[in-house]
C-alpha cells in the first residue's frame, strides 16, 4: 500500500486594526479616512487617496490572497478606467515584493515622500522588486488584463476583480509562482474622478 503525501499550506489571517496597518499619504492629495468599526476596517473616500501597508516581520513566500468586504457607493465614471483623468480604483490589494531596488544617493534625494515612507516600512537589509497588485475594476473591459502603470513600472497591476456594483464581495487570487513578500499593500482612490464612496474590509487572508 502506497502512502499519499499532501502538501501543507499555511494560511495567515491578517488583523484589521489600526495598530497593524501603517498609512502612507501622498503630497498635495487629501488622504482617505480610515477607522475600525465592529472588527472591520472601513475606508472612506472623499475626493481622496492614500495607501495602507501591512509590514511582515519577515519575508514570506506567498502566492494567494483572499479578501472579503462591502462597497458602499462607487466611482463616478463607468468607462475609460485607468486613463489619465480616470485612474481611480476602489480596491488594489497585493504583495510588496522583495528585490534589489534601494533608495540611496540621488534616488533618495529626489524620490517622492510616499516612496521614502514605503522603504522605511520594509526590512533595512532588503530592497524592492515591485508591487504585485490585484485590482478591482468598475469598467468590465479591463477584466483579465494587466499592465505596468504608465507612471511607474513599480506597479504590476492585474485587473481580475469585478466591483462594478456596490454590495458585498469575496475575492480570491492565486498566482502560478510564489513571490518573496515583505508586506501587503491596500489602496483606494477617488481623487481623479472626485468620487465619494466607502469600502469595508471584513477579512483578509494570505497563503
């Protein structure tokens, strides 16, 4: 009789509290309002944009992320999402991938403040490769496509979640290969489109 061995997958539930997440704000852009309500992380967007970072204590090999929550309201536009004047998304969630890109010399001098803040949240001995982001879209024409952000090749964006309508959602993404991850990225924005809406995160799990 042959014994069958199955791989062991270890999942990690991410806490949804303000002590675990670090907020990064953009220069000259109003920041989102973030608060915890009944164990959920609530993000209120009012013509605003900001980033939430969950630093990992040590790098982990990851390839799966699962998130559930609720969208209340939505973005003001219905098409051309991702274009210059419509580059707003209700949810970007994903991995901060370890690499060899470090801030030093002139790079550190001229880098935007949010880039400097991001590097302060990752281990000093490592740098960045890129951000592997899984993005919820309102414009369904973007579904199952991807891009390098036109303003920065740091952003590898995969448009895979349909959030064209408000209400409850439960999204899961699993990549073919694993990434060496030093933190999680979560962002919502409405500054380009002058949108007002809220997104409620009820659970977040990585594997």
